[in-house]
C-alpha cells in the first residue's frame, strides 16, 4: 500500500483503489470539504503525474473521459483549491510523492487500463440530498427531483414563475459554468419541452452565479443530477433503452489470442525478474478475468 499525508489531504492506494481524503488546511476549497472522501478505481484513471516546485509540488490525477460525473459537468473549470484530483505536496515529501506515482503507474500498466472513454460512470456522484444556496437562488436535489427557490434579489420576471420543481425524467441535461472576469456563472437544467436561450438571469430553469464562496458547490448539484441521467455515451434507438456494458459483445477470437499473448509476455517478464511474484500473480489474474 502507498500513502501520502499532507495538510492538503491524504491519498492512499491499495493496488486497486485510490482513496482521496481532503485535509483541514485553510487552502482546501469548500467543494472538496463538502464532497468528502472519494474512492477512485484504477480502471477510472487515465494517468497520474507529479510536478515539483521550489517550495511545493502537486500530484494530479487524470481520469478517463466519461468515468466521473463531476469531471463531466466541470469540464476542467474547477479551480486548484476546488479540484479533488489535485494534492499539494510539501518539498520534504517529494520522494514519497514520486514513490506514490510509481506505484499507481505500475498498477495501471499491469491492469492494462484502456485509454478509451468509459461507457458508464465508474465513480458515483455526490451523496444526496443536497441543497446549495448561492447566486440568485437555492438548488436542492433529493435523488428524484430538483427544486429551485428564488431569493429576494432574483430578477422579477424570473421570480414571478415561482418555485420550480423538476422531476428527474423531465431533465435532459445539466450545465455548470463558474463565473469568470465580468461574466457571471450559472447552473442550468435543460428541461424537455422548455428549450430556451434566455440568459440565466431570466431563465426559470437556471440559477445565476456571481462568483461568491458557495458558488462552486453548485457543481455538486450538477454532478449529482448528471450521475442519474443517461451516460453521455448512451445511444438509443426507437423502442430501445440506453446501451450498457452488459450488452457489449463477447470477446472475439482475436481478443482471446491477444490475451494469451499477454499471458506469455507476463510469464517472460516474471522469469526475467522484472515482475515480482506478487505483481505477476496480480497481472495474470487481471488477464484471466478478461478471458
């Protein structure tokens, strides 16, 4: 097992799963603290890196496309302090960070994690119920319904529509955009039969965000809803539901031959002393599970 403990948080890796626990340092963002502990299976990883600085370094996880609903809705727009897949490392722990990276990379290689986008989420969304008050409204989600309530400073035309309750099956998509520069951000729900191009300030299915402390928490509402919508890779045909991994075709003869070749390669690496007994056993089991 590999572990690195910092004021910014603690990352632990047991060979199969990374456990990310936010720290209590003042620089840890509210989103990370609210989201809490995360478990990231190695199959969800696209890569890991460590960047050194003079006083501090940074560990970064890169997830496979489509593996995580939070990453899906955030689209790379989370700040450093809010991003749960970044960890600040003090200079006296650079050696530990490099060891941690090597352990994760070795497991990633042994497991032969594909680079292809995921067709189903490998991480669950934030826990519900969730309620966030920011910008011009309060957004709540209980796992089945979204509720939008307006504040005193909401635009009159928008407030006149009253409190909005949206059932999950009415929602076709969700967007989260942080504020930046002179542009306000928003949390917007795309509702079936209510397509509108109105700015968030006037859209009764959107909360306008002004860049205050709690704004990033709206990304958690977006991720919780996103995790319960059809996966972005889903394809539907008339009368058919979304395709899933369960309906994927069985391995072909060519796939089987490639797995056999992989077993032979692992055996050669083991005999040459490149793989330890434990690494060889783990890698062999991973290949056999695919046959």
